[in-house]
C-alpha cells in the first residue's frame, strides 16, 4: 500500500457520519472541521477552530462524562501528531465509547502542504497500538469506512483509532460556525443541559 | 501537653489536601486529571480511591485543559492538577477555554519561590502568574492551609458558575522543603 491515499475526504467523512444516531462528534481544527460540517450540521457536533493537538483529549473528557453515548473524534494527521501523547492518556482510561478517525493525507494541508511526520513515514495506527489502544485499523477504501462506521455504536469496543488514507488534493472550504460559546451551549443543549 | 497541642496543629495543617478534596466533592467534581507532583500526591490518592471521580494521568499539562473542555461539554466538572513548571505548556490550549468560555479550575503547586534549592525551577515558577494572566486566567493564591476550603470554594464558584478560567497557586511554603536525602530517593 502506498503511503498516500486516494479516498475523497468529504465522501469519507460523509459516509462515516451517515445514520449517525446518537453519535457525538468532535472535529479537529482545519479541514477536519470543514469535512464534518459539510457532512451535515448537527448540534451534536463540536468544531474546533484552534487548540491544535487537543481534539482527542476533548473527546476523552466527553467520552468519560457520557459513557452511554458513542463519541467520535475526526481529526487530521497534523493535529493528532501535535497531541500524540494524548493517545497514551486515552489508553490508560480505555473508554469503550471513544473512537478517533485520523484523516491522514501525510501533509499539513492548511499551511502550505508541507510533508507531515506521517507523510515522512510515521504510522499513526502503530503508534496508537503501542500506546495501548487495542482496536486500530488502517483504512484505504470505502468498505473500510463502512466497517469502521458500523463499529462505532459498540460501546464496549473502544477505544479505537482508524488511520484513514485520504487524497491530499485541496477541497473547497465549508466553514462551520466559529463562535465557541455558541457551539458549546448548542452542544450542551443537545445533551439536555440548560443554559444558565 | 504543649508539645501534643503543637503536634495536633501541624497534623491539621497537613490535612489541607483533604480539605481541598472535600470542597471539590461539594461542587460535584467528577473528573480529576493531573501531571504528578509530590505536593498533590495526597489529593491524587484520594481522587483515585473515589469511584465517583474519573481520574486521569496526563503526559503533559495542556492535555488536561482540553480534557476539562470535553468534560464540560458532557456535563462533568473537571479539575486539573499540576506543578508550576507545567503552566507554560498550557498557554495555547487556554485559548480554547477563553474562546468558548469553558470553566477551568486548575490547582498548581508552586516551585521556585520558597526555599527552592534547584535554580532550574525558578524561571517558570516566577513566570507562573503571568503565564496564566496573559491568557485571561484568574489567579488566586492559597498561602495558608487553614484557608484551603475558602479559597478552593471561591475558585470553584468563579469557574463553574461564572464560566471563568481560574488557577489556584498553592504556596511552596505549604508543601515544605523538598528533602534531598537518601531516604527520600
């Protein structure tokens, strides 16, 4: 398998979030947030517009607080690389309801398409496995996306990490709301918490 | 008789981690995360022993800032424990809390300020309040063990009710001199 992928990132994320049911989604800054927004606005989406390296940890805090809801973090290789230690931290808690989808194009797409560590040979799914995340996969086609999507609702099967090999071409930006307080209150409202 | 009284006083003073723990429980804190510090070791033990608190060890402090944001999204109050040397690691992640007005309560044991023998601890210790303040985090000080409940309670209200980011700096004087003898290694 070549290091770079061929999957269309928008199609991949749309398939991942199809029939999402009670899935809660955290997206990492940059293209991952645009992909999740493009797949369909939802109050159970929390888009990060900053906090690089923090998406998986936001996902962990949420997964621990809401153990009966499946939580999916959708992020990029560069974002996950900056918070690589969080994979070790997640493994210590073994949250069965937490899944991480890393959209891996081997590049820092937002900043001029420099090669990332992933593009230079690092294998995120192997790192995750070494960190203690038992359920890892390396996905290069839509049937792999389908299988991963079907696994998300198994609340005892996580933590999971899927490296999803996407093509590195540019896609049009789709910009979600970027008022953080609005996104926070909308998300909490979706879970039934009253805004004080 | 006097000796016994003095002994009891110092025993009470050493109970400040218990006072902090009880105060956090009274605010319904459900998640505690930490980068270990000797000054926090008692509170960390109490937290791990409490089935009602999900306790998470971190590889670096900014992970805890992000975790606190996720916890709040899901309805949990979280607390981040760290040492002053880790505060600089949090600076960019604090923008997440400010941008979304997420509550953050962090309890920071100080190094580099009181009877510090390690010069490497001093620069970050000295910069700790400013490192928080440049990001809009409110800094409170806990200098006296007897004030633990009052200060932590004020900080928790400001964080969880006032949607603010609050750091309580716990004086190195409360933790005592680090003993660098063979027995402690």
